[in-house]
């Protein structure tokens, strides 16, 4: 089914974009739950964050539409944004409980990195840099080893 046929079921293009956004957030939340159920906590977090870069890459048009919507009606998408932040919060908390990552950095910092990646989407070479940012975030979250051999 093309977007034209989908659009007929929504009063405006913005309403369609919001519905798609909420569907994407629900899919991301479900993916995070599956990852938590099947992988160690630190791997679930890393896999989810790397998948978010894939998601940003695959949904460029939706990201632009949503940026416009946020500027016009920030309240309409706030629920989805909170739900996505809760997903990241849950993944970070599980990794902290498992002792895999530091406990002095919260999910807000991770969300800021994801937002920065999304904002840099039009930058030349952004994809490789986005992957590097995720690596930096994951390395920065890693607990320091108390038995360093240096």
C-alpha cells in the first residue's frame, strides 16, 4: 500500500506522520524488549544504539517531517519521545544493574548523543561518524577495570 492510499485514512499529512512515528516508537520499544530478553544487558544496549543509527539512516524523510512537526506542535510528539527515552533508560539501567556500565551517567546523556546523530544527518560522511559516536558512547559507559595491567 502506497503512502497516497494510507493518507486517505488520516485528516492531514501531519496526522499520518505522527501515526507512523508512534508506530516506529512502538517497534523500537518491542525491539529493545526482545534484545533485553535474549542478550546480556551491555550487548542489548550496544545492539539497540547501533540499530538506532540504522533507523535514523533508513527514515531520513520521516525525521525531516518530524522536525517540522516538533517545531509547530511539540506536544503532539512528546509522548513518543518520552517512550523512546524510557526504552533507553531501561536498557541503561539493566546494564548498570549487570555491572557492565558505569552508574554515574544516565540515559539523558545517551539520548543527547542520539539526538546529535540525528541532527547531523546531512553532514557528509555522517554514517561513519555516527557509528564512531556510538562507539565513543559505549566506550565512555564502560566501567573502568580495577585490575589494569598497565
